[in-house]
C-alpha cells in the first residue's frame, strides 16, 4: 500500500492540499486494505490515519498496517477535532462526490469552531484516477473474477431451455458464481429476453424465455474486492434474420474496437470505432450508451469510453468493450468483454464463447 500513499501524496502536493479526508468505500479500501463498512482515512504529507468505530478497530489494525488507528466515538463534533488536531492550517480535501450536504455542513461547523485555519476543499476523482491504472496483482484478481463469470455463463447456457424464466436464469448464474468463489454480485444480474432485451438495464422478470428470440445477459463476479463484467446475447433455437443481422453488426463493431484500440487513444476515439460500424449499418440511433468503462474495485470506474470522454487509455487500465443495438418491440443485442491495455493494445480477459451467426 505504501506506493499508493506515495502517489496520493504527490497529488496532494500538486493541488496544494495539506491533507485529504477519504470517505468513499472503494477508495478507502484501495489505500488502506480495510474493507469495513464505516470509516475515514486522513492522509497527510507524512501521516496516515484510519478512523473507525469500536466494531472495526481490531479488524482495522490487521488489515491496515500502514495506518494509525483512531477510534471514533459519539457525534462528529466529538471526534473530528482530535483526528485533525495535528493538521494546523491549509486546505483539507474532501471527496466531493461522496460527502453529503449534511456531512459537509457538519464538517464545516466543527472546523470553524475547533480549527478555523483549516479550510475544506472539494476534491473530485483524485483517488479514482490512481485506481484507473492497475497493478499486476489487481489484473490477476480481476482475471480470476472474469474466469468465474465466464464459466458460470457457459454452464448455465448449456442447461437453458425454452420456458425457463428470466429470474430463474439469473438465480442459476448467481448460484454458480457463488459456488465458484465469487464474494457476491458487483451489480444485479441482467437477464432480458425478447422485447425486454431492448431495455439495456432490464431487471429479470417472471417472463418465460421463448425459442428464437434474443436473450441479453449481463453479469459479473467479485474476487478479493475486484469485479468482472461480462455480457453475451444468446438465442435458444433458430434465430431469425433480424437477430442475425443485428448480432453480426454488434459483433463486427466490438471486434473493430478490440483491434483498433491502442494505448494513448482517447475514450471518444475508442467509442467512435464501434459507433461508426453501427451507424453505417443503419442502427446509429439504437446504440444509446457508451462503448465501455473501467472495471476494478467498482463495476463502473475510470477510464470512460464514450462520445464525450477525452481522457487517454493508458497502460494497465482495465475496461469493458460493450457495443449494443436495442430495437423497441423486438429486443436487443449487447456483447461485452473485459480488456486490459498491455503492450500498447487491448488484451481480452473474458473467454466466454460468442454465437456463430455465419452458419445456417
């Protein structure tokens, strides 16, 4: 964890912050190794403190050896002054996306009374930007999560028959992943069949899946706190001409992106590779979401691959590549793989089979 704190302190110095109060759970875990559900990190130029309550102090001592442990008791007015007592003056960063209006007001009031020379300063994405570049051990762990979701999908797909419900498929997928070591689901599994497949984030229902229609499945596992993300579109029985045409278009768009994405490309440029293929096929308006997103401690994190993103894709970033086409009343197709930027190009971490629409 020391290198992560070193990198964070470099960012603090660059933004002229004397300290940062980290409250976002994934950021807290990334920097400290502490996975309890409550607590704060206070990181300064030469110190690191983990503040948590009685329930977690022993756990914090074991999981966060690089941090001093500070026990929280009572309301924020009772413990915040002691936590920041050695931070004399300057700007104290807080995570603007995570701190609520109520908490911000409490922090402001307490500091005004006890440490008026310490000013709150909003910080956006400081730790998240560090998380975007993965260490080898992180990539290995994400690969383990990807293998669990790959295997679960293929096992369940082999057993699916017309008449099974979306909810039943979702449960079989979750059961398989948990039995294979997944710590939980990083997001709710999507199983969307027939017309429901036109809804990118459909919740599994009691609808019974029929032969010949699209079935969009979006799922992920979690290992060591790290997520995987996988989407496949299946068909039980013989697909119709619309399915073949749409599926092949999405697959062509995804393969073009996999081949075309290179280190240094912007998120907008990456998205445009797939979008051009889909637009040229006449389905531009049916691809309404971005091409992809980073995956790590959160199922959606930096980097972003979309029409309005400018950040560059760098070495050791892990991200999804997931074009889709969604047609109201018919259904949709989405194909998603995880990739890591290695040796200047995207290497796939996902292994699950894709449909072959070239045959009869």
